[in-house]
């Protein structure tokens, strides 16, 4: 009887091992495809007042451990629980332009979806407010590049960034600097009172930066992404 039981146990183990991998005893037949990482929201920053015409929403890119192609789903709602979606879009880019209504608080979020339809969690929710129709305050002008020139190759461990911006209402302006070795760059410094900033850099690296101009009415204008490379 003991011999029969021992035979049954050994047979069961053999069957489990024979079904646990391929003929070479390697990886299983079925591997799980992973979802992309959760994207991060870049612009507009939380609780920002901004233009309602052709507003560009920007987020950070996601990665996929399986190297699947990634697309992004953007949702914009007028309620924080997204029970009703006001605007939505799907794109492979890391920005999308929306023509929004004036005088409304919007909530937005983004998630990444790979080519196998595996979706990440949604990003954290952020809100922004569009200028009301009756406002008489003009938005600041789009910032203009100073130095370094676009695409410059620089040496040294310290780089001075400069830019310029104007406001037709002559409002006092402040600046948010987005800077880093990823595109789009991440928020690096806020409420800068002057139009110059020194950044530390490493050799052999491409850097990207942009400026968001704010007036003292909390209206904001986002600038284009500029770049330079260190040697």
C-alpha cells in the first residue's frame, strides 16, 4: 500500500513539472503583459487660472516594461469624480490642445494604454480655471528665448538661462521654470521674480527647458520647449 501511495505522489509531481514550462524546462507557456507606468501631469499646474482658447495640456511620458507602443487617454470634467466627461481624447503624443469654455473650473487626468490594451491607473487629478468672459485682464505674452540659443552645445558645470516676456496690461510678472533631461521638462523652480536663472548641469547631456509666465492676476502663458546640450 505504501509503495502505491509513493508511486501516486511521484506521478503527481512529474505531471506538475511537465506542465510548468516548455520542453526545455524554461519559462512558462504564458507570460503576463504589464501595464505602462502612470503618467504625471505637467501643465496646467494645479489650481491655475489660464486662457480658455486652444489650451495645451501637457503630461510626462510613460514607460512600458514590455516595450509595447503607448497611447494616452485624456479626460476633462467639470466635476472632480469624473461622473460626466466634458472632453476626452486619445493620442500617442504627450500633449493635446483643447478649446475650452470660459469661466469654468475643469478637472483633468491622464492614463497610459499599451498596444495590448493594458491600462495604467489614472494620474492624480488636477484642476484649473479658465478666464471668465467679462475679464479685462490680458494674458502675458509668450516668453521669448534669450540664452543659450536653441540647440547650443555648451561646456562647464553651470549654465545661465535667460528669457523675456511682456504684458499688455503692464502687470507684474513672475516665472515658473521647467527644466531637466527629459522632454517635457519637469517643474524646477516657481515664482521667479527675474528673467534669469542659473542651473547646474552634467557633461554629455541634453537638457530641455520652458518658461510659464504668470501675471499678478494668476493668468498664465506657457512657452515652447527649448533645448541645449553639454559637452
